[in-house]
């Protein structure tokens, strides 16, 4: 919680009094009336108001440069970079477990904002998730009639107990494969599900997997397993965001997206610090992490340290991941289990 508060505080620095007034007005207009979907949800909770992530969803001078984060794709580092490079009045960051406000779909000025999504090689995602928060992979829409996943639920402690040695580099490959099998939803994977509730059917998301007071207040009209399967098969990157960042090529993709944002919103040209972005791109992973005030392990391409590399699990998980998350592989040009996409997918014209 302390880490979250620090990260949120960093996002809200360097804001002038005039910006705060404009930001408050934007939030007030955006939060009324309350709305649910499609692919959005207006939600105001004590968590959002106290953590700062509620305010971080909006910018004071639309069109905003909006980053929609996704778990285990380098979000902490990305937030730090965006905070360093894009002026607060122009940037908006929507954290992993925070719904997209419906004003971005209906309010004319906010709807014109430039939306940026983040994606990662599914095998890399699973290797990271299993060693950090494996229980997350058993999430499902609140109130589901029956579990979506195969089960049984596998905990972090159970996975850690399978390390080949006390100071080993992650759980045994066979154990990670068993966890992965347990998380499957029919013939689809958790990464596909997580992508779906984050970018396709945001109203279906359970906004907190542990605290009941943050459950979605929206109806679940299109949140059934068959809806998930249909939407997953039809995923179209260009229809979901103006631009996409691959974790594996994060800073290069960010530069491309920022240039396309400025081309669309020329008035924002002076609100992007290109020299700061170039310096971060030229720095070592540890130097870049320090520069944006995050732990060096939060840099996506930083050596895994106590975590096992994706490559250590590829033989054990490649077949199931490429089958279960086939639509993500197709939509985002991934051709191998682990590693970068064949070509970065940047979908803005």
C-alpha cells in the first residue's frame, strides 16, 4: 500500500494551482452522471479518492495522453516515465485495477483523447505473474454462477515451495505448468481474460479481487463465458486503442505513440520532454529506474534477479500458452513463447 501511495503521489507532482482547478472541473464533469459501459465504468470509491489514482485518470487540458495500464507489463516503470516526460496537464494514467471513466466514451473533449494500451508476450506475462501474484490468475467477474477457471487455486507459497533450491530462480517448471493449467478458462488463458476485462469489456472487471466494497456496480449483461470467447476471437488492436506499447520495446514504442499524439494534438507539442525520453532510452535499466523513482526490478527488461527467466519455462508452457492465448499472439504479432513481437503493433494513423 505504501508503494502504491508513493507511486500515486509521484503522478500528481508539478501541478500548478490553475491546473488543479481545471483538473477538478474535468473530474466533476466526467464523474456525473454515473454510467456503466460499454467498455467503461464510472466508479468513485474511498480507495480511488485517497490513493490519488482517481485524479490520475484525468488531465486538465484535453485531449489527454491516456495510458491504460495492464498488470505485469511494466506499469510502474511506465507510469514513472510518463510522469517524467509528459506534463501533468496533458497526461492521464489509468491504473490496472481502476476502470476507464465513461466520460472518455461520451464527453466530447475527453473522447478526443489519445488512448494508449500496453501488451506483453503472454509467456513473459505468466512467468512474471506466477512468481509475484499467482492468485490473481483465478479472478473472474463477481457473482459468476460457477468458477470460470479449472482449478484448483494455487498459492504463491505453494509455488515457491517447489523451488529447486532455497535461493533458486523461481518455481519448478512443472509446478508453473500445473498452475497455468489450473488457470485456464475453457480453452482460453488468463492473460486473454485479463486483457478482455481491461480493454474490451471494462464493465465486467472485478475492480478488486479481495475487497468486496470495490466490486463493480454495473450490470453483467455481456460478461458470460460465451461473451469472453466471442470477443477474444474477434480482438482488433486498432479498434481498442490509438496506439500500443509492447513491454519488450516499451520506450521505443512510447516515443512513436507520443509523436503520433502530438501530430493529432499540435498544441501539446510543448508538453512533451523529448530530451528526457531520449536520456531514459539511452540509460542502463538501473539508471532509468532511478531516474523515474522506481525500484530497478520494475524496469521490464531488467534481469530477473530472484525470478526465473521466461526462457526457463518455455519448454514447459509454450504449447498451452500459444494455444490458450492464440488471439493475443495473432493480434499483436507474437510468434514465439518469450521475447519480442515480430513487429511492434502501432495502430494510430
